[in-house]
């Protein structure tokens, strides 16, 4: 999970921008009446996400925004006036969408951003449909994997790229399943300065977004592209030379992102005595005969 600068657009401004080209006077009037409630819901959301108590928020889809604006109308304002190209809210949508560096999805840190994910789904929390801090730039898969899941406990809250900063601590690791082809299994480890809740949330983040599978598949491919190079180093310089090279790869990856799957993969290889001593041993010794 990668940190992203939070959007500073105010919920009321977003709402007024979105309704600026509505023709239906009754709808405009009701949206304006609902504005203070939407602002209050947004403020409460932010307070709860910071205090890790989002699970205490009750879904309000049955009443829309206090019965003034329906859930369907809130979904429509997001789809037709905020996310749709050429509509008044689209500039704000684009600004949020384009915030992550290199256009990488902050949730998985791997795929490309293509949409905005509602941290709390608009189907269950319609008042938060166009709340900027509830909208996270996301790849299609992360958005689609979570769907409309909501947390029922603090542990179930996935990490939030605007409010959680986990980039400075080492928490993503991989273990090697010994065999050929080599398999990497990713898991979350608890840094000393993390409490149990943060650890459980990070673990849940990996689980909900199915990141272990994504990382394993990509690590297997990345490793296979490096194997010939690594085998040559082992042949020339043995286990020690291999370890030095892998440490170098790990440090290079860590200099960019400490908890990328690449960093975890190289750390796992460098730390595996089985890999360093045994993996190439048979092939290299038999080719010398
Ligand atoms: Zn993603």
C-alpha cells in the first residue's frame, strides 16, 4: 500500500459543482438542502477513518441522505456528473485519479490506476458518494475485488492511502517454497513499532485485495527472467557471490519501495540458505562432468 496526498476539495464544493448543470429545479433544491448533511457525513467519515472506527458507521442506503435525496440520486450524481467525461465534476475526478506517482494503484502498488474506489461503498453509504477522501485512485482489479465489502471490526478495515502511512516500516516478506520452479509466498510481518491492530489491518489488506496471489505470480515471472544471470554468478562466484548480488538487487528495489513485492522477493532469495547453497548445485556440478 502506498501513501497518496489526500485531495483537499471540500465536499460541499464538489456537490455544488456537480449539480451546477442540473435542469431539475426540485432536485437542485433537495441537493442543496442535503448539502449540510453530506458535509456532516464526510466529516464523520474522516473522524472515523482516522480513529480506526469506520466499522461503527451504520449503512444508510435505505434512507439515502436522510430521506431528502435518494440512494439512486446520489449514485446518479457520482456516475453522471462526477465520473462522466465532459460533466462539471470531472476535473475534480481527474485530479484525484491522477494523484498517485507513475499512475500506480496505491492499493496494490502494482497495476495501473483506472478508476476511483469508494472506500465505503456508495451503495451502502450514499451520502459519501462524492466525498473526496472516500474516493481512492485504484486499478480495476482492486476496485472490483473488494466490491461493496464493508468492515465489521477495526481489524477488517483495509489500509487507507490518504490516512495510513506504512511505507517506512518493513512489513511485507516472502518465503520460498523449496522446489523447481521456485515459488514465492508473501505474508505480512509485524514491525516492532506496530500495534496488533495495524498488523491485522495490513494482513487483511493483502487478503481482501488478494495481493498475495498477484505478488506470487509476478515474482515467479520476475525471478525466471533473472535466473540465468544468477546461475552464471553462482557458477563463477559460488553461494557468496550469489548472496552479494541478491543483496544488491534487494537494496536497489528497497531504495524505491521498501515493501514492494520485488523488495520482498529479493530479500527472500538472499536470506534462503537452501537457495544460495543448493538451488544451482546439482546443475552446475553435473555440467562440469
Ligand atoms: Zn490495484
